[in-house]
C-alpha cells in the first residue's frame, strides 16, 4: 500500500497525528505544512528520528502546497492561536473561515484530487466551508466530526461497567459541540441494549442520568483543554483511525461529519452521522432508526450549524 498524506497545521494536533500515522505505517510519504516554517522543520526532523524505530520507512518532510499534487489525503488542522478561556468551538468560526480561505485554494490550485479531512474547529462548519471552497465531490470532504466524542463516551461507559471499549457500540452524532446528541436507542454492550444494561446494573449506575453522560462527554474536551492548553492524543487517534479506513479500504463505520443531501429531511449542511469510510471517502451514510427525541436533537444541531 502506497500513500501520500499532507498535514496542514503542525501544532499540537497536527504533530500528534503525524506521530500516530508513522507509528501505524499509514503512508509511505508524509508532508507537513505550517505558516511557522522553523517549527514545522523542527517537528519533521524529530519525526524522522522517531521513524528510525518503526517498521515502515516513511519519507517525512516539511513542504509547501505544491506537495498536495498527488496526495491521497490532505488533513487540515491549522487554526489561529486559541483563547485559553474558550469554552465554545463556534467562537472560533470567523478566524477559522479566514484560515480556510487561505489554505483550500492553495491546496486545489496545485491539482489536489484526493480526500480532504477536516479537523480544525468548528469542524462541522469548516467541513462544509472546505467542501464549498474546494469544489471536491462531497464524498471526498470529511470532518472528524463526533468520532472523538464517541470515543469519550465509550471511555466513560467502559469505566462505568468495567468492560473493554471494543465491546461497546454507541454513536454520538450531530454537532461536534454543545448540541451533540447520543443515539441511546441503538447503543449496545456485547449485543445487549444499553438501556437494559443500565437497568440491570443499578449498583454501578447509581444516579447517573443519560443527560449527565451526554454533558460529561461534551465537557471532556474542555476539561482537558483548560488543564493542558490543548487536546491531542484522542483526536490524533480518532483521525488516524479514519485515515486507516481510507488507506486500507476498510469500510469501517465512523460518526464523521458528512454532507447531508436529504436524509432525515435535512439537507445542505455538514453534520456528524455514522458513515462507511473507504478508499473513495464516504461510501454511504448509515441511516439509523432514530427515536423522536433523537430526531429532534438532529434538528437542533441543524439549525445551529445552518445559522453559522
Ligand atoms: P495549535 O495552535 O497548536 O496549531 C495550529 C497550527 O496551525 C499552528 O502551528 C499554526 O502556525 C498553524 N497555522 C495557522 N494558520 C495557518 C495557515 N494559514 N496555514 C498553515 N498553518 C497555519 O492548535 P491545535 O491544538 O493543534 O488545534 C488545531 C485545531 O484542531 C483547532 O481548531 C482545534 O480546535 C482543533 N481540534 C479539533 C478536534 C476535533 O475533534 N475536531 C479536537 C481537538 C482539536
């Protein structure tokens, strides 16, 4: 498997993602681009040294937008410096839009024709914006969406029931942000409905409500951010899993930010929903049998994101 990945934004997320990618041998060529040329060069040399210990020899370099030609995947993690007091991703909207206006045309002018992965926040809006600016087919512009939120909730449930996270099947959907919703109705642990697991384990669950778990999932990112100034490992692992499904054509399902073209009656927006990911990008969106309440949650996010 040969593949070339370009990461734009060599900050905390971009560099942790690069480390995750080379550790898993997900490409044979990795290019990093950042406005801060000294920093990106330092990161690249450090990564080259790390690659000495890894199974796959990867050509890692600090590059320019010309390197987007022939790239299979371009990942965008660039952002303006974050306000340490921030507690809302939509607050980053205007600055992020301006950064996209600078980056996306430069990527496309160099003949990029692969899959674009958005990580910069607010990620659902940035995915829509990148899709519009790039002119790429909707299947090939994907946001990391609620993959990380789903991991955070899975981690919480894994601790609550002392069960390996891989045996938990749940989806956080809608916005990667305050209006995110959990699809409780289809969630299972080892094939058993979560609702039944909750009822059968009152000694473990105590008085934790579904709404409290949703709120804890939303707050998890801010809890990390306000302590260490960024979040990096969880998002890097989330994005490298998406990348793995693309480069190995895995057809795995992740709740990514995708273009909605009349699904659940919603259209012309990027929202996070489970989707099958393979070498062509989004193969299809998985339509769930959502409850009335879950459908209302989707509508709330839709209104917020359409208004952004
Ligand atoms: P950071 O400040 O450490 O890094 C941002 C990098 O972008 C900097 O190195 C900066 O020089 C670079 N940059 C800025 N403008 C650029 C441009 N025009 N061209 C090229 N490079 C440019 O930030 P971070 O902690 O790495 O976070 C990056 C983004 O990822 C943020 O938007 C953050 O909110 C987002 N994030 C998303 C998720 C998610 O689940 N989607 C999770 C964590 C972080």
